[in-house]
């Protein structure tokens, strides 16, 4: 999904769900992700990964290339249609981060590219923690244009810079469900020509939600910028910085019990499951200190980080 914030308060298309209307432009115009960044987010060993807001599969391609077992989700079926045609993944679901249709402790990693800012974090973070295995992690990534370069900053003034500075906020650092957030960044380039720069513009939510005449006006503006830059049909290299974040799951919420069924949790005892830290959610708010993740022993080839809860 795309990184623009929802700044519209009136009627009109929902920016978070507008991308299906420009799905072809999205697939052609959006940049991919450098493989080194994806390795940092997921590791080298094949793992089970849930991708939230997978869109047309810009990140999915690299996850599959690294051998991961991917379950791709997105709320927009038009986006998933493109993904399904292009990539072989284990499962595809039309679903959201707030309601993930899988059992507890299913995945090693939950990952989101250009999508986390659209989530209702109060609902999504406990749901993400629920579906992660113990020691699993939430990985987040954004492509941001490198606007330290003057002409790239000028382009941002034309097409909008809502995604610049995207990152997880205090809601993740203060969450009782996750440990400290790690950060890394990578540089890469996208070759853009006179055609693909129009697709890039059309794929942005602030443009996709405009009426037809507004979109046409914005396209004329960006083409004037492109032609003035003097590259013509030769194209140009648009620089990006890929911002990567990951946080290991700490406290795991339990699934809601079925009506009429008494569990250890409903009886007042801490819930203990195979992949669940033995602590009740009532204690979660009081646990502000997390132990730093430790590397597994060298003879452990699981590729997963562990947390020492002693």
C-alpha cells in the first residue's frame, strides 16, 4: 500500500482503499525494495511470513526470491489479483491488520511495506503479536525519496511528500507487546522515464482520490517538471532511502475465549500456551522494561531471535 497520510476529512474515496482504482499504474510506477534491506528485515533462512498490505507484490517478489513461505494479505482485491498473477505464495487473503484470519502463534515474521501507517495501531498491534510465534518479529519498511538532492525535493513539491519521514511512532515503542525497535536504512535507485513518472504520480493516494480533471492537471504539472529537467526519453534515476524497522514480540495476547467456555485466563489465572509468555495481560501495562533480544546458540539453525525472560 502507499505511504500518504489521510488528510481528507470530507466525502470522497477513502485514501487507504483507493489503490485498486489505479492498480496498473501502481504496479508499473512504484519502486521495489533492495534485497539487502529485505535480508535485514527477515534474515537469510526461510521462514513463515505474513505480509500485511501486500498490494501488488512489490515486497512479495523479494520475500519469495529469498525462499520464505509467504501468506500475502491486502484489503483491496484488485491489488491481490495482480499479486496472484505474478508471484507464487502459499496463501492470499483479502484481510486487514486489525482482523487477521489465522490461529495464534502461526508466523515467524509479520511484515508490512508502505502500509503500517494505515493501520489502527490500537487494534492491529495486539493482533499482530497474537499471530507471531514466540521470538518472532514485526518488520516494517518504507521507500522514501532522497530529498536531500535538490531536484528530488522539487519533484516532491509537485507530487506531494506525505511519505517523507515515515516511521513507526511511539505506539510501537510504548506497546506492551513488543521489545525495542531496531532501525537500518539502505539506498537504491529507480529508473524513471516520461511514462513511468506519470504512473508513479497516479499511484499516490493524494492523486488517486482527486476528480479526473484534478488528476489530469497534476499529470501535466509533473510532465512539465520532467521535461524541464531535460532528460527526455533517456529517463533519470530517482534516488530512494529504504527505511527498515523491526521489533521482537514480547508479551503475547491470547485469543478471545468462546462464549460459555472457561479458560485459565477467564478463571483468573495467567494464560500459558505453547508459544505464549506466561504472564497475564493485566500485568502487561506494568512491564515497561524488556530484555534485549539475544542471539541463539551457534548450533541453533532456526534463524530466530530469542528473548531471555528470566
